[in-house]
């Protein structure tokens, strides 16, 4: 593979370059630095065909940290995911860790953990990361088989590592991969570490001579597989979260579950989890149970996409007559759930509905598990685009609720703060089907969430004679009905996205901080506006928001006088313009159909007036 490089340099000397000094310099760097024959060939072919615009896009801008670290298409170029970019990222992270932990004895003592999923190139990217760190005298705990993403943050805490890397693109299409970084505390990186690592990458772009040296992976005493140390401990910790009564009920309950791994890594770990907490083995969706980087039955391997992604699960569950479906995304950090209803059709719970159920369950489980429960010392957390159902629960039950920015890195950061303050964090969630049912893992965890949902379903069915849907209605009866709608448009034009949001910020004759004041010709009036991109909040005395501002992400929240709230934001990992809407009813308000109808009407109007999808040529979510 590396023999292609000297030959490519010779070829380059005989080729006319673009005449653009910056581009030509980047082409030369790529040819000198890239040891992979495939990606090197892609660049050489583009040079040969004088595809300067393509090369400028690929080489003159870099892939950057988003909500979940690095993520992009696998191809040649500094703007994409490939071996050279992974080595640069690893070198930057390594240099930053050396700076943050200058005591050299810590590097081989504590080291880092590296995991990977079942995607194309994931294991290779993980091994290259290991090479970089081993070459700098770091201990490396490298999983030798694909594992769920939650196992990396769990390993950091379990083995006291300095950091962790998970190579995954989660639920993105097969062409993509990613590089998720966790800090010493077991949580995804947040500022200032994000900026520090980004700068360290830029300061260490040139691969070191030994960055491609695979021999360091052979018989290296600093390299080991943490699987046998970590995995049994993870499942022991999961079991301890449940009382003997619950485990006994699981063993007796005949409720059955269909499970899909979405062609990802989850199935063997779901099997272990269910056995550990005395649940019946799941019935797998055979076509999707093994890791397959092609994702042949689901091009969008994201259970959040709805019934199109869950079609095979529903087919299996119907034929096997299983009441409940559990679905992990390919790296098993998210969980979707469906349950058959009285009409014999499967209801797919939204992320917010499952958040309500698991929030109730976390509190119920805490009370069952504690001799003297003190709810006043308990905490639950959700991101600002998620349902306010936990806040309404907190008002009634007496625990503390906290709202964070979007992304589990912010949720985990708040969880750590609360733990350090002596609080008991029971549960945290994000509407995008991400759940932290305990703090064993400081990130969303689809394996433990599945075990808890199944245990909750057995408890409700066998102890309370209730289905999950009946319990959800019970929750709404007590805390108020919450009508929520979450969806998106596809938009790949960054300049158009900026134009759409800028129009909303300068709504009154292009004056700054003037936003829409209502929808449907003033029928529904806006009470306040919060813009976490620019740092404006009309509801606070100083017009500054309480939550942190991120100028790199578009995000505006409109709160209406009737209690309707809608947030518009861009996705950190996909070309999506998202919207999150909710209407929170009071417990005494039983007109649920009316609340639902008003919510749908307001969502349609707000989306059409704010995003202007027809005018801007936006592509709607397929099921909308």
C-alpha cells in the first residue's frame, strides 16, 4: 500500500498543477502524506483529469468537530473520513493529552481505550489510532471485536483511562464513518477540550514516520483487549440496578420481545443483558441481526426514521406474535420501542414518549430499590429540544429537573456536575431516542435502556396488568398531556440554511434581533424568542440566554402565549433542518384531542411560515 506513495510523487512532478498556490500545496501534501493506495489514487486521478473544483473542496477545507465529533463520507480528502485524516486526528488528540497530562508515567499507566463498530474501515481506523498512541508510549485498550459505543465511555471509568475513541457513524448511511472522542471523565468532549483538540490536530497534521507502522500492534505489552475486564462488569452493574423482586418477576413473566440490531453490533450484547436480568431471550429479526456494513435491508439504518426503518421488525413481531419490539441503531447507543395495540397494529413510541415512560420507571425503580428514598435529592436531565414531561414530573414529585443544550455531551456534563454536588441522577434523555437510565455510562446507552424497557414492560404487564401505552396515558393523566411533533427537512445548501435563519433574525425590515411575532396572521402570538446561535433571549432581563451559545449551530426557539413551543435547528451530523414542537397541557385539562389538533395546526403553520419549504425547495421527511 505504502509503495504507491513514491511512485505518485514522481508522477506528480510530470503533471501540470492547477496554478492555485494553496490548492497545489495541499495536493503535494496529500501525495506525500497518504500511504493508502485507494485514497491516494483518487487524488491522483482527480489531478490527472484536472478536477480542480473537486480537489479544492476535498483538500482546502477540513472536516471539523460537530455534535458527535468527526463524521463524514469515506473518501480521499481532508474534508472526509479516511486513514490520513484519522491519523491526523489521533496525533492531535495524543499531543493534547500529553499537554493536559504532562507526567509521562501516566501515559503507559492509564492510557486510552479505542472501540469500533461494524462499518467499513472502522477496525482499520481504530488500529491506526492505536498505532499513533502506542508509538508515543501510551497504553491502549483496543477492543478486538466490534462493540456498542457505550462500552467505550464505560471502559474509561472502569479502567481509569485518560480518554477514549469510538470509531462509528452511528445511524448514518453506509458511505460514512466517524470518530467520537471521550474525555477522562467518561463523557464526550465539550469546550474547552473541543477547541484544544481541534487546534492540536492542526498543529500535528504531518504524519510521523511511525504513524503507519503496523508492527507496533504485534506482541506489544502496552496493547491489550479490555473486553474480558469490562463486559462482565458492565452487565453486573446493570443487574445491580434492579431489585431481586424485579429480577424474579422478569423470570416469571412470559412477555416476549422482538429485537433488531439494524445490521449493527447490538445483538450479542442484548442477549447477555437479557440473560443477566432474567428476561426471556429476544426473538431476533434474522435479516438484520448480524453486523453488515452494506445495511442491505435498510439504507437509512436509523430506527428514529419510523415505520419504514422498522418494517422488518414489525413483520417479525406480527408473525411471532410478540407484543413489544426493541430496536437498536447500528452502534447500539439508541433505542426505539414499539408495542402492539388493541387494533393489532404496532405503535412506535416517539423519543419523547419513551422518555416519559423511562422517566417514570427511573423514579419507580429508585423507590423500589431504596429503603429510605429521598426524592428531593434526585435529579433528571433532558436537552432543550426534548419534551418538558420530566419538568412536569419534577413539579409534582419533588425531584430537580435540568435542561441542557442539544447533545449528550452537554447532558453528561450536567450529570457530572450534579453528581459532584452530591445529587442522585436517576435519568437523562434526548428526544432522538437516546437514554441514560443510570450513570454507569455517561452517555446514551441502548443496551441498558433495552433491558430497562423490557423489565418495565414485564413489571407493568405482570404486576399492574398494564401495557406500556396504558402506562403512558396514566402518566399524562397525572402530569398533563404532552403533544409533541418532531421532524425535519433535507437541505444540503449551507448558504440557503444561513439565509433561512438570518431572515428569521432580521424579520422586521432586516433589523437585528427582530423575529416573527406570531403565526396565522397573528392568531397565535409569540411570547418570547431564544436564539442560541447569536446569544439573544427576549425573556431574560439582560436579553442573554441562560444556556451556552454556539455560533456554529443554528438554533432558535419560539415560545407562544398559549404554551406552544417550537425549536428550529440544524443537525450536527446530517443535512437536516429539524423542528421540535410541543404543547404541554395541565393535569386538569383532559381535552387531549383538542390539544393534539391545535399542536398539529400550529406546527404546520410555523414550519411553513418560518422555513418556507416550498419557496426554498426543501425536501420533506418521507413519512410526513
